[in-house]
């Protein structure tokens, strides 16, 4: 009793805001002592996604080249840090106002998307992680080396996703949804994978150590009190967030 914990509830327990929630024990880890509750609340979703994309799916090795889109955002800012921890050479796209921010997070190359086309200045990358959508994903295939891997956190889902869900009968549906991008990748001699993050207390324990020793740090945009949850949602939907937005019981910051 009394342990400070953090978690990302598994899929069937997400989808709403609540002051209390029942969480499977396997999805829970001790909160990093160096983080406040607001900071810890910003971590699980993006940290698990970054870890699973780079470690499990891409198996990133030291010296490989990784492109992270939207490096100043909630996911991108964490992916940059995890990629650097793994020893990768990291490029990212960001607006001119965020160039110094993403460099401070560890980005080796920053492409200001307001002034440059990343496909014209980057090439030979081993991994691209995209969270922007179809146009960005398709263009990202062209900056990969032969055999390189594009991972999307926003879809379309691929047949492997049906296996992850434990619903193999859905494989033909997933294949149809991702047919265009997979064909495009095959023509270019590269690969495509859809990332659907899963809850994992064990991985959060590993990540807690990296936050505790300062290897990783949370990137918060701001917090909203629970009573202003709708305002928090509007803030995110308007694209105004620069980092993670957290709903707390306290006053806004």
C-alpha cells in the first residue's frame, strides 16, 4: 500500500477520463522518483511507443540512422531521446521555432519543414518513425536505404497487426487497408510496419530507470485541472500543444 506508480492501461481500459481506474497488475510499474506525478503521467504512452518502435520493431543498433518526424511533439521528443540512448544518429523535422529545442533533446540533424523538404536533404536512413499521416509516410519511404524500415504510429494497419490483436481472420482486411503503402515500399526496396503500442509494466520499469538517471526526460506542454478536461482536449485538437498535455487534480500550469 502507498506505492507511487505509473502505467498505461491496456487497450480495453482506455477511452475516457476518470479520477479512478482499475489497472492490470502486469501493466503497472513504480513511478520514477525523480518525476512529479504530472511528469510521470506524460511518460507511459509515448515512452512505450518509442521503446517498442525502436527496440522491438526496428531493433536499432548503435550508428544507425533514424529519422523522427515532428520531433518537438509529445511522441517525437521522446523518440529522439530513446534513439540517442540506443546510439543512433538522429534526424528530425521541426518548425524553425523548435530547432533549438530538438537539438537539446539530442537531434543531430534538424530539418526546418517550413523552409526545407526533408526528402531533398536526407537519404540513406535505416529507420523512419512517422506520426503525421499518409503523405509524410509515403514520402519518408524515399529517404530510406535499401532494406530500411518505415514505421507509422497512425496507420494504415498491416497484416501483422491482426496477429498482434489475436485476430488472424482480420489479416485480409489489414492487408487491403495497407496495400498501397506496402506496394510502394516493395517497389522502393524498403519495408513498412504499423505500430500499435501495447501496455507493459516490465518495459515501464526499464524506462523508469532511464528517467531516474536523467537519460530520458519528460517534455510537458502544460497541465490542466480535471475540471478543465474539455479545455485540455481543445488545446490538443487545435494543434497548440508542444509536448504532452496532462490532466491533473490541481491548478493549471
